[in-house]
C-alpha cells in the first residue's frame, strides 16, 4: 500500500525546484540538442531510441552524444579564437581530460583542433594511445612521479605545468640526463575563490594545488637558471562550475601584475587561465553563453595588458565539463518505488539499478541533477521524487529533488541528463557493482566506446577466488612475488 503524495510545493522541496507544467518536458540547455521524444513518447538521443540502446547494452548505460560533444568543442574554440584575434593574440583550447577521457573522445578533440590536458600517467597514455600530437598535450598534477615526468619528457609533451618547487628539481634532473629541453608553465594561486563548492575551488591559498603569488617570482627565477627547462608562462585555475566571467577577470588582473614583473627578466609568452566553465544540470541553472565568456575574459586580459603597457600574451584555456557534460545521459531501469510521508510533506523514492557507483557527484558534492521518464510519456500529476541507487548506503542518491509523473512504475526507463562529466571518471565498484558501458550515439547509430564490466571482471582481480572444478584457490601471484 502506498501513501498519498501531492504535487503542491512542500517544505521538503528546495525553493529553486519548480513544479513543472509538464513532467515529461526536456529542459533546453540541460539535454543534448538532439534529445527529443518520438511519437510514442520515448526519448531519442543522437537519432537512436533509448529502447534500442537498452535492448543492446542493458542498464545502466552512459550515452554520449558525439554530435553534441563536437558542437560544443567547436563553439568554444571558435568563440575564444575570435575574441583573441580581436585583441591581436592567439589562443589554444585544451580539453580537460579529467572530465571524461577515453581514446575515442581524445580523437574527437584532436579532430576538432583542441589540445588535451592530462593530470596522471594513465591519462597521458590514453591521449598518446589516441595518437594525439604530444606537442598539443598539457600535463598537470600536484604529485607527478619521476616515472610520469620521464614518460612525459620522452613522449615530447608540449607543456608540463609545474605545481611545486620539488617538481622543478625532479624535471631538471631528467632533462640533464636526457639532453631534452622541456617547456614548462608554473601554476599559481591567484587567491580568487570562485562561486563554487569548496572542494571544487582550486585557487584559494589553503589547498594542495600550485604556489602562492608571493612565491612565484623566486620559483620562476630558479626555472630560468636551468638549461633543460624553458619557462613559457603562468597558469591558474580558480574552480569549477562557474557561470560568469567575473572570477576569471579578477584572477587575470592579479596574474598580469606578476606577469609584468616577470617580463623584466625574460619572456613570458603565454597565460593559461584554466577552465571551470559551468553547465546547466537543472532548468534553473543559467551559465553564461560561451561567446559572452570568451569576450569578457579575453577583453579583460587585453584591457589589463594595455593598462600595464605590455603585450597581450598567447592565451590558453582548459574546459572539460562545458564540452562533455551535457552530451551525456545515463539510462536506468526503475526497480522499486516507495512513498514516505514526513512532517511538512511527502516524498517518493524511486530506486534504480545503478547509483553512486556510476554517479558519485551527488554524494561527494551535493550536486543537483534532473531526471525524466525515458521509455514513455508519463501520466498524472508531478510528484516530488528522489532517485536513489541500489547500494547499501543512505547517501546513495542520484537525483536529490525532482518532480516525476505519478504513474512512474517499476520497469520504466529513467534518464538522467548532464552526466557526461566526472561521472564515469569517478565511477567505482562499491558493493561489487560493475561499472556500466559507455556508448556513443550519432546520426542514428550507436557504438561502444568503453566496455562495461561484469562481475567476472571484478572476480578476476580477487587473488583468493575459489575454483569449484579444482577445489582449490587460484592465484596469479608466484611464490617469488609473495
């Protein structure tokens, strides 16, 4: 027996959550441009009905709209190139691979004339495995190992972003031994704290990335002393999910003060302001259009350079989420439903066959997502709902607050948009749940770009697994390795 639920706003719903006139609508800007409902009310992504996707790949499945990725990458590149040309300089856009990286996506970025930003040896190998030109790779990381630095130098990575004074000496030892000359930037903290979650803000002083502005001049002087290192500029990243240009403008102003000082002792040809451009996860999110961002940020840099009497340097930016985020939609099947009456209202819980193993962002950051029935049109009034996963964890929430049709039922497909960024990279095997496949769609065709896992895959790593046939444990570890 279920409890009554009502569509009227209650104390359980946040102020920003609006009761929709149509709980089946697809909010513009949240979903890929290709997303629509067919004559039967089923969701279509990249020209492929979700029913076809689920029959082929099961649920959960992360669907990436290739056309949306390419469209956003091109729009962002073109907007910044136009803004840079207006002010007599050039720009390079690096795709931030940490948002989501596989060899297929890396190839898309290269084909759209973007570089690729990596932050671990693993990400570097993915980019190289996709045949991304090494000179168009930037290598980040606050704790790059010697082996990772050696691989980057050997591969001819275009720019290594130095994150600490220790890293300078490690890199200098490698270049001295190999005879290479490595281009480097220095990551600094501008002190600008973007309007974002504390865990996502990366330019205030009390955190692990970069060096304080006050220390940068001395560190750059040390870099310039070393024949194997070529200093090419400053780097700063102020955070993620930023909707406007104000934070970037202020950060640029502070960096340009340092940039002007450094010019007295040598060239500073580049300035990298990182990424962090926000996207719409819900209908109330309102990120600035990319053209507005580009014009505002580049214009502020040009004004700052003019005020200081210096040339506008070559610019670079590292967006990730704003390219891939809204291109991703995760499909689930609803399993169980329960209604809970609480003081101040009631809420419906819909459990799906995934959860924090494929989307940890709600648990980590309190992130908000949207959801819609995907296999059909809903019927009945919108009901305040919470989409939860199957894990043995009370924080296993996929969509914290949403209105869904009253007739949502077990077996229905549910779609959660804007899951292209940071969901797959943060995925895990909590409760021994396999990670889902990732499927690209475009022009009515679908293909797997990352294979899904099976329970057998998980057990293959268990060194104590029991083999019934032999009646003994098996191990891939030799006596000499124990």
